[in-house]
C-alpha cells in the first residue's frame, strides 16, 4: 500500500499543480472536494497527510467554503496553502480581514524560525503570493516566516499538527516551492516516496478493467500524444474491447489524416476506423464566428459521430454493445472548462471534450488522464514503449484549426491556414526547435491588409505565428525565436501561400493570454 496525501480543493485554478509536485516527489495523492464527508477521508488507506488548497473566495464572506474542524482530529499533519491557511484560521478562532495592501506576484520571504518545512533552504527566498486578505492572528500558532506585507507568511501550530503558508509553493515562480512541499511530505508526514509512473500504469489498468468490465469502448483518436497514449493504455487493459475512431473533421493540419493512419499502422499496431466527416463539420460551422459556439458545435458533432459509430459497430455484431466513450482529456483542459472537484474555480473557456458533452450522451466517459499534465502523459507514453515520434508530438487542439481561424470557418480558409501552418512546422523542425517548444503554429486572422506584390496592390489576409515554451500548458512564455527564423517564416508564407500578404508574431504569454487564440 502506497503512502497517500489527500489534497482538499477549495477552488484554486492551480490545485492540480499541488498534486503534480507531490507526484514529482514520488508520493501518491488524491484530490477531493473540500466538502467531502469526513468519514470517507478517515477511511482512506495509507493516509499520511493533508494539503488544503488555495481558492478565490474570502473566508469571511457568507457562503465561502469552510474547513471541517474534524480534519485536525485525523492524526495526520496538515498543510494549508493561502485560502487553506485562512480557512484554518477562521475555523479556530483566528482573524482574517481584507488587506490594505494586496500581494500578487513575486515576494521576498524571510524565514525567522528553524522548521522542517524550510529545512536546507535559504533564510531569504522568492515566493509567489496571490491574495487580497490578511491573517491577523491564529491562536496557538508560531510565526516561522514573514514578508513585507504579510507578517504571518508561514506558521506552525503544534496543537493542530498544522503548517500554513500564505504563498503558493506549487507554482514555478516560488523558487524553492518544490523543496518546501518535499519537506512537508518527507520530514513532516514521513512519506517514503515509493510511487512512480510504473505504479500509475498498473493501478490505472486495474481501475479501467473495473470500470469497463465486459463492455466495449470507442476512443476518439486525434493522433496526438494524449489520445495515442490513451489508446495504448486502454488496449493493454481491455484488448479487443477497444475500437479507435479517427474523425477527419475537415479541420486538421495538412496531410494529418494520412499521417495518423501511417503512425498507428507503423508504430502502434492498433486497428483504426477512419470516419470522413469534413463536410458535416464545415456545414455546421457555416456563418459561425463566436469561439464558444464553435467549440460547442464541434463537441456536439464529435459525440454525434461517435454515437453513429457505436450503432454501426453494434450492427456488425463485433463483440456487443458499445457502452463507453474514451478520451485523452488532460487536467489543463478540465480546469479551464469546469470546476472539477466541486470548488468555486473560475471557467476560462470550454473545451470540446469537457464543456461540450450533452447530458444525453448515452455513453459513459472513460478518461484515464483527467488529472494528469502533458509532461506526465509523455512520461507515461515512454514507459509504455511508444516511440519519440508519438511521445513528442506537439499538442493540437481537439476542435482543430477551427480555433485557429478567427471568424468564420470555411473550406477555403482552412486550406489557407493548412498551407501556412505546414510551413511553420517544417521550419521549426528544420531549426531543431521542436522539442524546445511546447507549441508552434499559425493563426488566420479575420482581417485583411493592403500590400504590394509584383508592383501591384494586394488586399489579402493576415497570418499570426504563435510559439510558446511551457512544461504543463497551465502557464506559458512566448518563445524568443531567432530573428532569422522569423524572417524566413514570413518570407515563405507570403511567397508560397497565395491569399496571405502579412505575417505577425504573437509575443503574449499565458497568462494573460491563452495558448490558443480561441
């Protein structure tokens, strides 16, 4: 039995980053809602500690999520992060007020008392703050770190077996954040660090077999990393009960359908059913310019296609009724679309495979990677024996080029973007930058501009190039591509793609922007 850390979610946008840091320390963890019944938490096998996440609310506002005081009687150490610390303060007679000076961003923290939480770390270190409230007092707590605007930046309360921090150790901007969490796991909770990706494979296969039983599963395959790794994991779990369906929605990159066929035939050896539905998708998108409507339409059509395929498979008599739809959904998709654990997290945008699924789906969802990040799926793919050609494919959105064509999606505009995007990908690969970049692609803008080509006036479309670096897709920096490469990209697109006469480069990070334009 693995040591287990329980993470209670109070609605933070970065709760899953806590889980990621815990897993990086080779400790098994689960995320539950802050409102989970205490009895269910008490029954968790191998429970060694609890982490209370941050959240967007203020604890003193009516209806704000509250921490159950019974947690502090479970006999395990507890770490409260930001809101988790404030909620603990509220539950034990402390005082939380609105701060006169809010703290958002990098802050210098000074450790004032020796404590296992900061063992082996500098007395002064940079942390990431994100709060507008201030803890005035927590009875029985000792201050162990401060900042200029936050006198109780970190505390320990021995009678509660509690540590609290007002900063976010889970984010990359907290320089020693991973070490702080590792100290909590090993020095305070006594975790052994015995959980690895190989453990995830074995345990997830067992979970999938229990969920699916003798049912049949169809997997919506895009040919990207997530769905490809999901296909291999599911095939290992249930074998011929799985049917992989590749939907050519007419919104794919240039030569994508052919490439996916060859990829699966050559590298994976799993049968692939290809459905040509390009006309169906383009017809439904005619005249639609709102990005949310695009995503909803595409999501519904994907489900409709899968329903039709489920009926077709059943009519063939090839192994029984299809009861499950599998997807390679990742946590960044989920957390931007819905509040996963019941917390009051904000919705950034809907993803076609998260917010677009109707209530009458008729198929039960199977999502083995719903709480994993892209880099973890890559590690999983390598552990499953997939080639670098699959594991290191750059992410491609489920709605395809529809969310990279701003404005109406037409066959003509798709063809235009396909040619420009193919040039971007080819030059990035030729420059040896594919592995260094999280994503690099072209975007077709809904504007035209005046140009001059061959001594004649042109009035054609504008194309944006987007290239970012990231480790998990939750945050990203714009890539500082060499000027020579940008010049070559612009020259090739303008000269080779008839219909585009201007190229611009997107230098927006995430946040404030998202990686995709829609």
